[in-house]
C-alpha cells in the first residue's frame, strides 16, 4: 500500500519492486504467470517452499491432501502466502496445527507485505467472532447451489432462444443474463474445485487465471500496486492517483473505457487461445466452453450469423460484468496506492479502506451475489458462502465500533460516478476516512 505522495515508502508499498522489474503493464499474453513470478521474486522465498508469517514450510507432500484443494498449494509455491492463509481459514486452529508438521525453518528477512495480523488486532478479533457465529459450516449452502443452477438454466433457455430466432435483442438479453451466473461463479472459485465454478468460463474469462489475478492478487492486496486487476489494465487505464497522468489517462480514458468494456471478455479469450497456440499454457477442458457456444449458434444460424450473435452475447456479458466489478473499488473516497493508508496496518482495516459496498443490495444474498454486493464481508472472508454472509453484519458492526473503524457505503450511482472521477484523479489523498485508532 502506498505511503503517500509520488515517492512511496518501499516498506509500505510494492511500487518500487513492480517498477524496477518492469512488471507494470507487462505480459499481456502470460499475465497471471508474470504476476506469480514477480511476487515470488519480491517475496524472496525459496522456490520449493512456502512462507506463512515468519515460518518457512515444505507443503509439497501436503498439497494432495489439502482440504481446500491441491491447486491452491501448487500455484503459490515459492511465495509468501500469509494473506491467503489468513483469509481462507475462518477457523485457523486446525490448519495452524497441521502446519507445525511441515515447518522447516524461520524466515530471516522481514515480510515484504505491509499488512499485519496481530492476535488482538481488528482482523484476528473479527475472525474469531465470525468463527463462533458460523460454527463449523462456512462452505456452499444448498440455497447457493440451487441459485447458481437456476441462473444457469435461465441462461441456457435464453441462449437457445437466441440461437433459434437469431434475434440480436435475444443475444443482448442472453449476454446480460449470462453475467449473473458468471458473477455468482466467483462465489465458488474461492473454494475447493467444484463444477459450479466453471460457469465463470462460459464468459471467455478463465476461472484458473482468475484464481491468481483475482483471488491471490486483487483480494489479498486490493487497490495496491500488487493488485493485478489494476496493473494489467495499464497503459489503457490507470485507476491510481498519479501526478504523471497525461491528457489521455486523465480525461479521455473516462470516455473510451465505455467502448472498451464490450471487448474485454472476447479479447481475453483470444489471448488465451494465442497462449495455447504458441505453447505458453495448456488448453484446459473449460476453455472450450465459449467455442461450444459458438458451435451451437453456428449450427442453428450458420457460421457468420452465429459468430455475430456470439459477439453480441459476449459483449453484453462483458459490459454487465465489468461495470459491476470495477465500481466496487474505484471511487475517489476509497484508498488507492499512493493515498495515505490507515495508521493501523491491520489487513482487515486495509480491506475496509479499499472497498465500497452498495447500500441497495446489502444483506440480500441472491441480489448481492449477482452484483458483487456484500463485498466487504466477501473480501474479509472470501471462502464463506454468499448466503452465509448476511448473518455476519452484526459481528462486523460490533467489531468496527470496538476498534473505531468504519466501512464505506455508497449507492450504485455514487460508486459508478466515483469510478469515472477516480480514473482522472492525479492528487493523492492524505486523509482517507477509515480509522481513528491512533
């Protein structure tokens, strides 16, 4: 997180590392692997080990038995996974007990991350209380599974209608509706591998890649220079408050972003297939889902008309998805790297500082789930099912009062307009109103 001004403190920001190693805006083809390599280099963890707090662990043998799934362990080898470990385990006693078996030594260098997890700090206190409130259950509920299945069924019906009629209006309706199960799939790809998470891949995005760029990067370090969802959009978009922004980023980006939104999903799919073609990454079964959609449309309408309908579907889905996603974090009153962070470097306080929640959908899981709502609680406890989050608001509010912190609430229009203003912001904010602790 930034230390303020245009010369960030390297002890509290990732900016120095990212600029020195030219990772900022680099690697359009292999973006997630580029991010992993960069973070691994920054963390200075041996390539065969994992760091959690100040301990070094050899989790190779444990990976296949990891209750949360093997892939989470494999992709984080050679890095500091403290934030991911803390955020993923609402009940830390069991995993902390297991870790002792795999500890191989102490890290002799300080963590690069500025965030802390003091036992009596805000986040650890909140997590203990949430654990007591949830009991042993925090995984997907039957309501959550049924809700996703109904969203997918409605999409398939609209998709078939578009294929049979060839109507562009139905293609737009289909694409807009597709955004709902795609957004809700993100509730599932934070968890162990499961079939419902692959609804995300119907969009042209990749659930595998988003587990890196979204879960491990954005969720752990929102709105900092280590947030891949910020850095990967550069130089077309720049959400950070930098005095060096030229006319293009300061003014014109607020307009042309609206014309870019429809193309993010289709272009990301093209990028992935290019990766496969040149051998950068393998082709996974879920990567074929968008092509299966195109094949069905081509069967009913012919290739040219089918491709046109496919583009309308995915452009509409891209717009609905990205507007909902970006407006959760980008407002001039929300922390962005370069602004003055809270004096309390607690990870949970940092999350509160970098997120804005929508008043209209708070505590309504079926509505929040398809609009990235209940976003603060989701960031604090990403593995907790969306239908369990509303019950946690009293605990969050009580803990915030005790620690004298607050969380950001906005209306939909306020967040949307704030996003455009944030894109042109060049002056860092020395007083983000989040914490009165010190």
